């Protein structure tokens, strides 16, 4: 087996081909906030205002609590949240991490909400 030297590698240590995109994402996080767009699905109530600037270091469970207050849902009423109609983040997931991985081209995080488990 031939041993490869670091200098033979097309990407040198300390460099990153993704750096420009990450800089752009980090610019959107520099004020410590993330824009979240809530989108209704199924029979859940629609919101008049659906975009909010929320704390980037918040946990996803605090986003669930925030949404419950906005649409006046008690803890007893079922509410399911999905990022990009794909998956339900864990309650301890950090919003900035979700934003870094799943933001839209418009630089916000899309969170769908519904009364039944529609996706995932």
C-alpha cells in the first residue's frame, strides 16, 4: 500500500473549498439571530406573520414553545414541527446548527408545523 503525503493531496490542510459559503452563512449568524419561516401544513392554524428573527443559540424545544404561544396551542394539543418537510429535530438541537445545515438560498430556516405527523 502506497503512503500518500499531505502535499500530494488536492486540498491542503487548513484550506477549505467550502469557505466562501460558510463565511456567508456565518455573516447571517453574526448578530446571534436566525430568521425562521413557519409554514402551516394540514389543519393547523395559519399565522398572519410567519417569519421571526429568533436566537441562534436557542434549542429547538424553545422554538416549539414559541410557536405554541403564537398559535395559542396548549401543551395538550398535538403539534409536530419539521425542518424542510423532512425531519423532526431533537428538542436539544441548536437552531444555529440547523440553520447552517438546512437554510434556504434566501438565508432562513423553514419550519413546517402541523397537528399530525405529516413527514418523517
